[in-house]
């Protein structure tokens, strides 16, 4: 990443052991949310987020099945 951005890159991982994702954060069914750059970059990887992404990707196929062109 340093060669692409020109900025020095350092990684630090912190796991919050005593706080879990609640339903308001989309973690009712589990998953993780990664934050970077003082929470300016957010990468949610919860089951709800992954289902929403899959639904969006499959929406054209669903539309074509519901409304076929004749």
C-alpha cells in the first residue's frame, strides 16, 4: 500500500473484548466491522451487510424472472 499511496503504512489491530455488535449496528446475526483512518474508512462484514450486497447483485436477475421480456 505504501508504494501505491506514497504514505508510510502501519497496521495496528485492536479487538474490543467487552463490547459486542448489537442489532442497531447490524450485528444481530454476527460479523465484524473494521474501522481505519480514525473511523473515516468503515468496512462492515456482518451477515446483514453481506445479504444486502448479494440481494443488490442479484436484483437484475430477479427482475428478469419476475418481468420477462417477450
